[in-house]
């Protein structure tokens, strides 16, 4: 899975042509909300795919579209952008870095986590958009009727992410694969695909 800075930057880029959500706090809250399941389940990932609408490790866009038929707020759009981003994250990692794939066909935790943590910290420190995104995120209110998560879980996770980068990065090994240029390449490829898939449900012409 991608970490929070990747998700927030993906959401920010997607919103550039949808001004009604570009400065919407709840949209950015939705863009990190699927991982709020960790407030309830801690490190247990056995239900990760459920909370990611079937999109944890591979695309299953139809489940996102079905979700949007009943939930279409700015928060819900951000939620969908998050899970659709994650769905494309792991397949690309496997294609780009086959040496990270273990004998079971999964991405090996190390050096994967050493790379993604350090790169997410670098994005936090260097992204000119981060202060404004975090300001918006801090003011967001969670929905009280989400079908999978409570408002308290969502806002607790938000508060945890706002504080996350205050602590030192837990890894210091040299970044070997997933660096900042890789992230920007990923985002550049991701956005046209998200645009094509999401446009029928949230037309940018209606969100100016």
C-alpha cells in the first residue's frame, strides 16, 4: 500500500480540474480514510481488502462505482481515489521491481518498507503543497453514516497521520527502488487513468 503523502498528492492532482473539491477538507479526509481500519484492527490486515472495496492489491473498479451509487459526497470521492490508487500501486511495484517479489508472489516487506517510509517522509518535507493539504485535513469533519468506519475512527486516524511525520523516520537504509522520482512517475501515469475511470461518475464539467 502507498503511504499517506502519496495518497494526498494523488488526491490533490486529481482535484486540480475539479475546483469544488480542490479546497474541500472532507475530500482529503476521504483520501486517507480507508486506512482508518487500523484504528480498529491495529496491525491485522485480514480485512484490508474489504475496507478498500476490493481494491487493496489489484484494480476492481466496479466495486468503487457501486459504492459511489450510494455514497457520493466529496469524502466518498476521496475514499474512492484512495482505493483506486492502492489498486494500481502494488501491480506497478511488481512490474517495476521484480526483485522485490518473493517466492509467494508478494512484495517482500524489506527493503520495500524502508523505501516507502523514507520516500514518504521526503515528500512530506519537500512538497510545496503539503502545508495547505494538511491545513485542510486538520479542519475536516468525518461523516457520521459511513458504511464501514465510524466518525471517531476516521478522525482518530487523521490525527495520527497529522502527527506521524513529527517522529523520526523508523528506517535509515539507503533507498534502493521506490524514491521520489519513482513516485512522480507513478502519479503522472496514474492521473490519466483515474480521470478516465472516474469522469463518468464525477464529471469535471459539473465540479468547476
